[in-house]
C-alpha cells in the first residue's frame, strides 16, 4: 500500500494501561531487532522507539478493533516507522579538526586567503595570459574554489574543465608548479 495517509493532528483518546504496555513492549522489541540487523547504536535504537511511538500516536485514530488486534496494529505501524527510518539518509560522521584523524584533511584544505605573495604573483602572471584564461583565473580568485567557480560559470561542464586545463598549462609555462608539501590544488609561482 503506497498511498500515504494524512496525519490526524488530534491526539487520540487515552489508551488503556494494557494498550500502552503492549505498545511500549512491541516498540522496544521491534526497535531492538532492527538495531541488531542494521547494527545501529543504543542512542539510535532509542530514537527509533520514539519514532515508533510517535507514529503510533498519529495513527491511533485509524485503529479499528473489528479489523484486527491492537498488537497487530502496533506491529504494522512499527514496521512502517522502521522502514521510514531506514530510508532516511544517515547523518555524516563528524570529527574535530583538532583531532589526529583530521590532520590529512587540514593538509588538503585550500591555502589561506591572506597569502598576499601568491595573490600578487598570480596577478602578475595573469597579465601575460590570453583573456579567456585571465577571466577564469579572476573568477577562481573571486569564488576561492573551483567547484564554486564552476557553479557560477555559464558554460558547460566539459568546456569549463577544458578551459581550466588550459589555465593550468599557462600557469606551468609561466613557472607555477604544485607545491611539494601542499596538496595538488595549491600552486607555487617561481618567477
């Protein structure tokens, strides 16, 4: 059944004590089973239990004892909530830039914007380039990132990267070379 039901904003009538106990018990059991099969931690398992109970609260108005038992209803709603949670993209793993794990990341970040010597050397080299390469270099200086420059460009992706390759060739001709200790994206101008 792929159609989505509209969520009833009204809270249901009070549950009986046995219904509440069954809902909590089944939510815990099904969340634990899903956590084991998907190898998620206890905090995510607790979030899943809350998601199940919230979905159950929202769907309680649709419960009809003539059509099935409370336990069956809870199980169906719980499985839907588990499937919905499994479809959500997981949060990215975050690390501190001060940690040892981030040492490689720090080395690959772009050069600081306050490197005036590099900026002046590139500006001097740009004076001797053809206009197309000069415009691309100015755009890179403005956006401070190749991806941002590409996004702001009004040419096709293939044309942009072809022009970027030509710019790199001009920079190499003028004495720019990749730094030995810096990432490949950083350039040193040897004029």
